[in-house]
């Protein structure tokens, strides 16, 4: 099988570099070009472990379009992505993005394949296909198995790693031995994106509140979730719903799709970001760890950890592209 030619926008950032690692020896995609801002253009990045390097080019819509990539992976900043992704889409490019700038456009689906991969089948020719905010992805994967019990309200508090802020991110003197109880725009993203993913047609919405904090952790977002359901719950039934959660309609054999998207942690002190996040470039980071599951009548509480660089960013972008290429018949 001939591999599809792809390029990365924002290749010099944390998510872009993770995409480079995850694309090494990928069976579907061949990395053909790296793009970044004018400040980074001309630099070289290592590709793989054999010492090969690739030159970073300046991201310009006209030049990118002339090269006719099968997919363009976008990991550029929100401000840059908003205009450039639309220009590329309008020129017929297929953009698979981790950036947030265009997520809430009506013609841009936010896809978490285990939940709503069929939204991809509605795309045609040039398009933007988005994955959600890193905390949103973890939250919706934790909520999807609970939906069958009827969700009335959700309250989530996130403890987010500094790598989620990109590079250079949060100044060390602000975050060391400290917790910052506010992340600009994050709470609004979680609320809007969660509803768009779980109910893309805009039906009845449950009440959702989010409190987002930045903590001195390198990688892995922890989320404390409280769910109010329509009626009384049985803990064993909830545990089974988490344990058995799958989307059996997804195409089989997707390289980045975990066989078990949710992993239950038994210890009272789990999950933890240090123990339950993935390793750079590895697929264990595509799983979300869930623990501390507690039930009181119709109230469910649990804690989850999502790897913000893999499942929350690069890995979800890559998985969305795998689904798109498969159901679009490009492989």
C-alpha cells in the first residue's frame, strides 16, 4: 500500500514534535514536509532515531497547496490557525487540526472517534476536521459511557499540566510550588466543545460547569468529575460501562486506536499523571485512566487522567486522520 503524503503545520512546537514522533514508520502516512512560522523557518528538526533531519519551511497557504498533500496536520497556535486553515481549506486541502481557532464553526466537526466518528463521513473535498481541547477529550470519553443513565448535570475541575500551555508556556516562577486557578478561555472551550461532541445537532443540553487550574506537573491532565444522573445508580453497572466502552462500528485495524479507550485503576490513589500518562511517541497515551469511582444515589464521582500531548493532542489528530483516510477510501 502506498502511504499518503502529509505535512505538519507548527512542526517546531510541542504538539508538532509529538506528531513527528508518532508518524515515524506509520503504515498509512509518510511525512513529506514541515512548516512553521517565519521565526522558525530555515531550522532543521530530527526525523526518527537514525539522525535524519528535515528543513522547516515557512507556512504559506499558496506554497502548501501547490505541493498537494493528502492531509495537512495542523498544530499551530489558535491565532495563526484561524486564518491559515481556512485559506488552505478553501484551496481544497484536507486539514486535520489540533488547533482551537476553527473548532466551533458549524462546518467543522470536533471528532472523538469512539463517540462520533460518523461526522467525518459528512465532509467533502477541502475541509477542516478538528479534535477537541485536551481536557475536553478526556472528559467526553469519561462521560460517554454514562450517557445511558441520563445525565442531568456535570461539574468538572481540571488540574492541568504545564505542557498543555505549549512552549515556553507558564513561567517557572509562577508555577513552581503553586497552583494557578485560571486558564484563559479553557473553561469556555470545555463547555462548548463537550456539548458539540456529545450532541452535534444541538439538542437538549445538560448543565455543565468547569473550573480549570494549572498545576506544577509536566504531562497529564487530571480531572475530578461529578455527574448527576436522572435516577439512582449502581456502582457495578457504572464500572461495567466504563470497562466495556467501545465503538464497534469504527473501522478495524486503525494503528492509533486503542483496543480499550478507558482503563480502570483500582488503587485508591489512582490515577496519577506521573503513573498513568503515556510515553512520548507511544500509544499507551491514547488511553484515558479512570479511578476513584464513587456512587451516592444518583450522583457519580470519578477522577480521570488524560495524556494531554498524546490523546489530548497529537494522537487524536493522527487518529482522526486515520479514520478519515479509511472511510474516505484513500487507502
